[in-house]
């Protein structure tokens, strides 16, 4: 007796629970947020009980909001400084420097770098606050050396949060690049060395072309992660002084929960989504160009 072949949609019944969960916890909140952005929903008052549809009003308001333009610029600056430049370059540098070191040095450096990454974000943020604040560890060291300290979180807030995020997130890039560098053929490097290529030329002309797709993938991952950083910045500066370090996640929180404007905060969230989509499109185009 011939066995019946499974139908084209035989896979569908087992996947129904998955689709239901995705709809409930992923698609549902997105659709609700999209609807909320077109209303005047608030945390309190009549708009909390019975929000009204206002169309594009929240997005028109966002276009004329100087705080939003400032937040977009600071978000791009924070992302470019701490992810594209900081975590990516420092992670690659550490991976290259540790490539041929003995196991003891690799273990010690790896433990020190990964320790910041595995810490809960709130714990890492308070550790950074204790280091950078006016009466923190950094100023105590500078005073001991005869130098004048300052409140770094007030005088240089963007630099403080960029360096803090680099310290916390570099381990991810380092681990990614360590795995990629382990696949580079040693014979290619030896051949380039025999031809007279120095370390920098070997890295630029041999290593980097081999791991370039890993570089682009790592850039995409750390960029999307950095765009949404909230806890670290909120603990260190709360977006201040004034709005000097108020990135989009903090502006969204401020408008939605401090001022109670849920709808406007949701509209800002879609602006944040647009910034993330722009970075993703750039990286995706770069990856397609290499195929």
C-alpha cells in the first residue's frame, strides 16, 4: 500500500500556536502602538479614558519640535561614537592583539573585558556613575596626582555616556572578531610577510577583506542595540544637563511618562524606529554590494 505524501499545508497546524503567540505578543503591540500614535491618548484626564483620533497631528508636532531634532542628532552621535567607532574598532583591536598571545594573557584580558558585558545594565550604569561623578573614583585619582577634577557627567555628558557604553559593550565585538580571525588562513599571512608586508598592510590587505562580512554584520547588531540604550544614559545623566544628552529613548520616556503624553511619546518611538531602519538599510545595502 502506497503511503500518502503530506499535503502542501501539512506544516500549518503545528505552527498555529506559534502564530498566535507572535500575534499576541509581537504584532498586537505594534498595531496598538501604531494606532495610539494617531490619537491623543494620555496617562490621565479625559484623553486617558476616551482617546480621540487626531490623525497626523503628533507627527506634525514632532517636525516642529526642537527637542526632537536635538534628540535625533544626539542619538546618531551616540550611536556612531560608541558603536560604529568605539565598540567596533576597540573590539577588533583587542581581538587582533590577543590572537597570538598565550592562554594566560588571553584569559585575563578576556575576563576583564567580558565582565563589563555580563553585568546587568543597571549595575554597570551605577558603577560608571560612581566612577565619573563629582566625588567619584576618577576625580579621587586625579586629585592624588595633583590634577583638578570635575563633574564629568555635567561638563562632558555625551563623552561620558559614549565612553561608558564603549566600556560595557566592547566585549561583544571582541568575541565576534576573535571567532572570525580564527578562520583566517595563517599561510596567507605568512606569504604576505615573506613578500615584505608589515603588520598594518597584512591586516588591511589580507585580514580585513576576509572578515569584512563579519564586520558589517557586527556593525548592524551593535548599532541596533545602541540606538535603544536607555538605562545607562538615564542613570548617568537623565538626559541632562538640560537636554545635552537626551537621546530619542529618553525623550520618548520623558514625553510619555513624565508629561503623560502617551500618544506623542509613541510617535517619537516611530521616529526612533525610522533611525534604526536607516542604519539597517545602509548596512544591508553594503552587504548586498559584496555578494
